[in-house]
């Protein structure tokens, strides 16, 4: 019986982390919808408002954790919010103006490989030969989809868009690094709530500038639904699923589960956005997934 219970526990955990990655992949497609409908800063601000409303009920139950926050924790939370949410969303949404959701999904999916490299430099973590090979393979997949589009770019500034998405991926990695450096005295839900609130405050002046030329009544129903999904579901629910499911399975399997993100982005970009996929996308996706599997094995 204990063996059966353990197996069910791992199956449940794997389902949760895979669903989290599917939602993460879908956020790229939703971001593409938002990038052509709503100004970037206003879009980011409104999606964070939806995220904050969604996570507040869980935070109220953990309100005492807010008393544990000192100057050190708040300083690192500010850096997490700046890099992991504000710059990540701004770079991603601006990048999606110029590149496809399929390309962006493949690039952001390589964040574990980017994390391996940056952690070795910033946190002095030892990089194994397998980890280095996995990172190189994943980055090779990114280079493949970037240089393959030069002959027939999907948009005049596609390479610039890909670079912005890559910059967003690096910023997301810094969120993890600053989270590790903060000491982690508060839980993940409290940490996320504070980050979302800080990010909303940082983006507010720029969002108000966007609002002067783009009033809220210009946002169509599709835009409002996309904002709600991006904030409340693709951000909050994906985070909760990942945070819970990752505790139920071995660490190596969580790395493999990240392969669901580029697959989700590719499939949904074709179905929802009508983007054309080719062998280059398949080869780039295979390289990224193989790199993640190799590096996390």
C-alpha cells in the first residue's frame, strides 16, 4: 500500500507540474494577443492587478508572514520584482511585437539552461559536464531558430524581438537567484503577493502614461479575457500548481516537465494564432527538450 500511495503521489505531482508548464507556454500565446491590442505598460499593469486579486484570498490566510519581512527580505523582493516581473513582462511583450509566439516559447523554455550558466557564475554553483552539455544543446536550439529565420524573417524586426525575449528569460532567472539569496524566511505565496504588489507600483506611472492615449474603453472583450488569463491563471494558478507539484516528485523530473512549455507554446501558437510551424521549429524544440533532459538527468 505505501508503494501504491507513493506512486499516486508522484503521478499527481507530475500532472501538476506539467499543467503548470502548459499554462506557462500558453502565457506566451496570450502575451502575443495582448501585444497587438493593448500598450505594453498598461497591459502589464492590468494583468498584475488581476494576479493580485487572484492571490489575495490565499495571502489573507498567511498574513502573519508579512511581519517576518525585514530590510534584507524587502531589498531582495524589490530586485525579484524588478527583474522577474517588471522587466520580464516588458521585454516579453515588446519582443512579441516583432517575433512569433512559437519562437518566444522556445526561447523562454530554455530558462533552466540559462539558470545553469548564470548560477555557476553568480552563485558559484558547480556546473557538471552533463549540465554544461545540456545548456549548450538548449542554447544551440535557440540559435537554430534565430538564424534560420534570417533568410525569411516572419517580421522585419524578428531578431530584435527574439533578443528581447532572451533578455526576458535572463531576467526571469535573476528572480530565482535573488529568491535564493534572500534566505527564504517567508512562504512562496507571501513572496509572490509582495512581488506582484511591488511590480504593480513600479509599473503604475508608465501605465498611466499609456492610459492617456489608450483609454480603458478601447479594450475589447478579447483583451479583457486575455488580461484575466495572463494574470490570474497563467501567473497565479501556474505558480501554485508548480509550487505544490514540485514537492511531490524528484527534482530531476521537474526539469523534464519543463519540456511541456515549448510544446504548449508551439501547439497553441499554431491553433490560436495560426502561426506556421516547420521542421526548424521541430528541430529547435527537440534540441531544447534534449538539453533540459540531459542537464536535469
